[in-house]
């Protein structure tokens, strides 16, 4: 499957394994991740050091991505952890893989 960049995504960041979580949506995950990592904007992720990409889901339409983001934000913490660990048991940072 050919990769298309940039792409729309809903994503979960973590400060560390089972640490602070952040759910977001973006139309360009690579650029947005660089912003999180550089601390480009004041706010939650900068304040709590939440920069590890531990889960993401691609979408074709922003409306669908926003709907999914809102759904995930309503999830209890343990549900989010289960979602992450279903595909990323070790909570590895997935960002470097996007750059390959």
C-alpha cells in the first residue's frame, strides 16, 4: 500500500508507559508531531511532556476523524490503555516509523 503524506489522523500521545495521555486530531500528523516535540505551542502537551506517539488511526475525511476523536475523549482511561496496548504493547514511540 502506497503511503500518502500528509494524512488525517486521530492520535494518542503519552508522557511514558501508563503516563499522562493526550488525544488529538490533525490533517498532518508528521508536522503536528514535530510541533508537539518542539514545544511549539503552550498548553497541555508541553506542560506535561506528552510527546510519545503511542497510537494513531488514519482517516480520509476530517469529519470522521473529529467524530472519532470526540469518541476517544469520552473513553475511560483504562479503555484508552487497552486500545494502545492492543497494537503497541510496549508503548513504543511510533513517530520514527512514520519518517521512514
